[in-house]
């Protein structure tokens, strides 16, 4: 059409004029131009576009047919015809190059791609499957949440099961001990009521175990009741230790009712069980009936005046109890008075311990006067921590001077002072039976220490002397050291925290060169330092067959002092101490290494002797 149009124009310019145009119109090469409006133009554009698309589809079909013919070379004509018919119905898949050419033509002519077809509907079996999966997932989620919430409880149950198995194993071991051992030590096993009820079955019909220690097990009244039921069928058990449990008044009452008719148990310890006046009254009634119990310990309970009254009445009637311990209660001066009156008529008590009862001077005076007329032979008296002053010391001194059976006197943590100490010392010059004397924590200074030193020069009976926590100072230490060089029979000397210092340490160390009786020397907390350690090191080089235990802890000893002590041990391997305590000093690794080497050398050179150093 464009070519014909150009030809027509050329003829017009050359003069062909109207004839040429008429000829072209007649031949069909030039169509008449028709003027149309906007609507006609759009319709014409659509028809033109439709013709172009038809032409393109025809071209694609021809291309496909040509490709198909090329692929059927050598085949028969019928197959070709059938293939052509089949290709007309289902055209073959285009190659990648052909697809790209078609896309290019579409872009050139502005043809829009075909609209996307909706996805095919899912098959009928998909809906039940989807529903099943949804239910399964929901159940799994619910199960997970349930398990997540129950997990702590499940873990707790598993742990409890493991604990029960472990506990059962331990309880069976304890039962085997009770069945096979004559003295069973099951203290601090955390038995409680349930564990106690389980293991005490081993005591029933038991003819082996004679003593059992159940202290520090948290046993309450229920556990004690189970113990009592087992003991009803036991004829050999003689001693029970129930110290530091939780029996209370109810447990004490049950024990008392059982012991009232028991004829085998001779010792029972109910200390630290929270026993008050009601429990004490029940035990007092038992003492009136029981004729086999010889040791009753009620230390650190809450027994007050009413309980003391009940016990005092029982002591008047009881003639078999020999040891009565009621330290750490609330007797006070009034309780001491009623106990004193009972002791005047009691002939069986030989060991009496009433420390920590706030007796004061009045209560102490009443007890001392009662003990002077006591019909029995008292061997041990403990009145420590009772606020005893000079007046109480005077009463005690009067009793000690007259007593010919007393072997142990404990006045620890009172307020005797130098004057009270002198009164006790004066009494001991007459008394020749006391072997153990405890005057620690009584504010005794150098004058009181000088009095004790004077006593030791003529006393051959005291073997254990506790003087710790007194302000002896260097002067008092020197006086004691001079007395113990060649006098006395003291085997254990305790002077911890006595303000000895370096000046007092030197004479005490020198004393060890000559003394042949002291086996244990406690000098903790005396601020000796390295100089004091060196002084003792010089003495340790000398053979001392008696000294076995030397405690120099809390003395600010450093590496220099440790080196000196290590050298002393090496120099005297055969006579080295068995235990050297240097705890809580300032010894570093260097000093520790030197001491460790000294221990090895002592073992090698001392014919296998073992020395233990604590630091």
C-alpha cells in the first residue's frame, strides 16, 4: 500500500495525472481514502491489530509445520498426514529460540500476555488429609503445652524417686550397722522422724548393739515413739545418745514413761532437745521409780525453776543416778537453792555439771555449802559461766579444801580475778586430789598467775591446767615458766589469748628445754610473731620426749618464723613433735614449702615418724 502510494505520487508529479490514479484504483493497489470520525478510527485500529495477530499466528503455524516435516524425513506419507493432523490438533512444544522470537514480536506489536489462569481445584481427598493434619498438629501443640507445664512436677517426682531410692539404701546401711556393731555411731545422718522410725526396727530383738548414738538427726516426738516401741523388745542396749534432736516435752514424757519400767538402759543423753519444765517433771517422776539409770544429761534445754524443783524432789529419793548434767538451762539462784537442799540428802551423785545457769554468788554459795555435807563422794564439779565472783570463790574454796574425793574442778568463764584465784589456789595447797583445774576466762592477771606458779612448785597432782583468756602478760608467763621448768606434773597447759607476747614467749620456750612432762602446749593468739617462733625453734632443736602437740596458731608468724621452725624439725627428726599447728598466721607458699620439706625429712630420718603441720 505504501509502495503504491509512492508510485501514484510519482506519476502525478510526472504528469500521469488522473489516469494513473484511476488505473491503480481499478487494479486494487490503491484504495480510496475515506475520512472517518474518532469512532471509525478506533474500529479501524482494532481491525488492523486483529489482522496482524492473525498473520502472526499463521506464521507460527507454518513454522511449526516446517519443523515437523523436517523431523519426519524418511517416513511414509500416511504417517506424515496423520502427524500433520495431530499437530494441527496438538501443536508441538516450541523451542527456546522460537519462544524468544514470539516474545520479541509480542513486544514489538504491543500485545499483552495472556491473563493468568486460576489454579485447578484441589482433589477431593485433600480436604480430609488437611483436616487430619490440622487435628494432629493441634493435639501435638496441646500435648507440648501440657508437658511443658507438667515438666517441673515430673522432674520433681523423678528426683523424689531417686532420693527415695538413695535414702532407702542409706537407711539399710544404717540398719546393718545397728544389727552388726556393738557400738553404733549414726549421728548426723539427717534421719528425721521417718528415717528414725525405719532404722530403729533393727534394734528390736537385737542382741549385739549395746550403745547407739542418734544425735543431730532432727528426731522429733514421733521418731522417739518409734524408738521406744523397738526398745521394748531389746534386752541388751545400755546407752542412748539423743543429743541435739527435737523431742521437746512430748518426747521427753514418752522417754520418761518408758524408762520408768526399763531395767537395761543405764545412760541417756537428752541435751539440746527443747525440753522445758513439763518434760523435766516427767523425767523427775521417772527418777523416782527407775533403779538402773546412772547417767542423765539435760544440757542446753529450757528448764526453769519449776523443773528444778521437780528434779530436786526426785534426787532426794533416787539413789542410783551418779552423773547429773544440767548445764545451759535457767535454774538461777532459786533453782540452785532447791537443788542444793536435795544434794544434802543425796548420796549417789558423783559428777555434777551446772555451768551456764546464772547461779551467781548466792546460788554458788548454797551449792558449795550443801556439797560440804553431801553424803556421797563428788569427783567432778562444773560451775563455769555462772557469774561467780569473790564471794562465790570463797565458798568454793572452803568446799575444795575439805573435799577429799574431787578430781576435776571447772570454774571457766567466771569473774574470780586475782583475789578469787588466790583463794582457790590456797585451797588446792591442802587438797591433793584435784587433777584437772580450769580457771580460764576469769580475769586473772600477773598476781594470780604468780599464785598459781607458787602452787605448782609443791603440787604433784594437777596434770591438766587451763588458763586461757586471762591477761597473764609477759610477767605472769615468766612466773609460770620458771615454776614448770623443774616442778609440777602438768601434762596439758593451755594459755591461749593470754597476752604473752614475745617477752613471755621466750621464757616459755626456754622452759621446754628442761621440762619433761608437758605433752600439749596451747599458746594461740599471743602475738608472738617471728621472734617468738624463733625462740620455740631453738627449743625444738633440743630433744624433748614429752612434747607431742604444740599450737602456735593466731600468732602473726610469717615466713621467717616458718623457716626457723622447719630447720628445728630437720635438726631434731627423732624428737620432733607429732602435731605442730600454725593455723591463721601469715605464712606464704614459701614457708609452706619449707615446712612440707621438713615433714618429709622427719619421716626419712626419724625412723618413719610422722609429723603433722597445720597451717
